[in-house]
């Protein structure tokens, strides 16, 4: 490792790295201070003292925001939920740590960005240094980074451009308009209510009708439960007969302890050093585990599972809780969590053919080039703040419209690489505590991304709400970014800054 002087702004800063060379970014032609840096760790001594830090969470739901040094965020509790919140190792330096990319804001408004160009990179910051490192990979990979200083738009565009070259881009074209069963029916779905919903939606121009969690026996046993006794293929046909593309939710890399998959293949899971499976989170009334996708048996099972969903007739798959297979742990093959996950997603992509893959609860960087769409924030909810989790458990990743807005707003730079899903918009007043302006803000965020979805049941909408939904699906206004939080949307400007800050609420 060498100490290298590089030009940043008007000065030269000391960088500890193996090498650094200036580069020109196609996607950010105005960027004059951009470098390709190699090393792990790399550390840059910066002069900005207590500067705002851009923290980028590891997976869809993980807090992503510009943080003030005084934001006062504490490490979230309880530990059993850590993997659902962020990469467990990042939580050790929480909140001034990020996955893949991190940035500091200089007093003049310019941004110093350090972004990993390989999997498994993380960035941390304090008053003197901006550091990047890779989790151990064997055999060692090239440890390349993008380091740039310039306007926020340019440094993120430059980084996105290089990520696209490295991992690929998908999701060109118009994002689908989706009706999703989760944020109204939650797990209480059955054939009758979904068929009634299909009839009620007649005339609304959705592209996809997506069945969410609740159709399966349990995580791992991806067969229809007793609420879907006609079979999932029959439901797919009913969806197609109504003029929509059938969409299905599944968490293919997560396994429930009561599943027959777990009983039959206890050796198919990511394990701790004592050989026991690693707990990937707690939901569905129990813990759940992550699949070891480096195991040949798992690979065959996974490809078979996805082919089965395709044969049932689903060509839009919402793949959820994917981080479960990316957690640090012991696997059949000695590779890192992000590498293992990407291998799993490659197998899924191969088996899915040209189906639309929406990843959710997924590592962000490791999904690029393989998924078509990506949830870029936590879940919305028919309420504003998840006060219990935000204030008492210090967890800003729980379902709430505020949490979803905040994190999604800070991931819009991913748009050139993948279709970004900010989660559903609400039109209903029924069973909804959101105020009109809160619903409007969510709607406008969806217009920025172009990814338009709702879960509202047609029977819950009055005439004017249904008309608003219809207009939302039929018209897509022109959108122009004005600055970090201000967007021109059609003929008006919206300032999202009141929803961007992160502190315990
Ligand atoms: C289905 C849901 C929906 C939703 C997904 C995901 O932190 N949590 O407790 C937590 C629970 C559920 C969750 C996200 C986080 O939601 O994002 O759209 O598909 O699963 O179970």
C-alpha cells in the first residue's frame, strides 16, 4: 500500500491505496476529478471535518440517507432482526457505514464519493477519513473503487455508469403498472377474494396482477396452500383471462424451520461456525434461515422451483427476502455472501428466461444486471411513521410511508441501471391513516420512478378515488431533477426535503 496525493477540489489529499489513476466518465462528462483506485482497505484523509455522510444500506429496506454527524441514530435493536435491517457487520459501525458506496458533502456543496466496483465493498467515514474495504474474498479479487469529487448528480452518474459496465443494466422500457395484493389483504388472500378483485379492476389499465405472500404452504414449501385448492396455474389463467400478466411473490432463498425442505435438507443452509443454521430474521411467527446457493443440490432445486412458477404461467416474479442467502456464514463453496447471492440470482435468471424479476429485500449492488426491477426502500404502510420501531428500537427500516419515502428518495441514482420500485401508492381513504398530502407525496415519488403500483381493493375506492387511480395509471408526467430533493413533475415543482432527514422520530 502506498500513500498517493490526488487532486480533490483546489487541494491535494492523501490517499492510502495500491494505486490510483484519473479516469474519464462517459456518463458524467463534466466530472474532472474522478479516479480508479485499487486496494482494500483504501483510506482518504479529508479536510471536511464533521460533514454530512451519504449512507447506503445493504439491501432494499436498509436505511439510505444523507446523515448529519449529529443525527443521533443508535444501533437498531433487537439483534435477532439485524439481518432484516442491514448487513449485520455494518451495524457495528452504524450509522456512519454503508454498503458499496459512501460519500461526504464538502462545505461548498460538492460531493466526495467512494464506490466499490466489485461485490462485498463497504465504506465508512469519520471526521478525518473516508475508508473503503472489501469483505474477504478467496481467491482475492481485484479490489477496484471509484473515487470522485464534483456535483452530486455527476459523481453518482459516474458511479452508476461504471457499475453498469461492470454488472450490466436491465429494465429498459416502461416499468409495468402493478396491482399487488399485499398492502390491503396482507396474508389473508384466497382464490375468491382475488377473483373478485380481478372483476373489480376491470377497466383499470394495470399490466400485472401480482399475488403476494399468503398462497404458499410455508417458506421452502412453495406449493399452493388450502386457500388455493384449484392450484396456482388455474389462478394464473384467470389473471390472464382478465387481461393482465400473472405475477407471483416468493422468497426462494429463505427457509422456515417447519418446512419439509428444512426437514429433508438441513445441510442446505448458510451455517455459523458451530454448524447451526444462521438465523436470517424473524417473521411469520418464527425465525427463518437462508439457503446455501453454492450447494449443488440447492442449485438444482432452485432452478426447478423457478421453472415450476413459469410453467404455472407466472411471468412476473417478486422475489423477496433475498438477502437471506447473502449473509456472512459458512457455505459448501468458500465464497462471500454477495458472491453466493449473485450466483443464486444467476440461476434464477437462467430458469426464469424472459420473465420480469422484481427483487425485494435484496442486496442492491449484487442484483444489478440480473433483475429488471428492484425495491429501493422499506415497505410503505397505510400510516406515516412506525414510531415503536423508529423511536424505541432505533430502526428506520420498518414498514412505514415515511421510512419508505426516505430510503427510496436516496436511491434514485440507480435509475439508469434498473427499474426502481418505491412500493405502492394509496388512493383509498378506507383503512388508511395517511393524510392527503402524504398520499400525494408517495404518488409523486412513484411518478419520478415511473414504477406505478397499488394494492387498493376496488371495493374500497369511492368514485373520485377510482378516478384518481385511473388517471395515475393513464398519465405519466415529464419529470426533471432540479436538485437533491426537488423535482419538476409535470407543471409543478415538489420539494421532498421534509421527508429526507433521518433521526429517531
Ligand atoms: C410479504 C411482504 C411484502 C412486502 C415485502 C416484505 O421488517 N419486517 O418485519 C418486514 C416484514 C415484511 C416485509 C418487509 C420487512 O415485507 O417488502 O412488499 O411482499 O414481504 O411478507
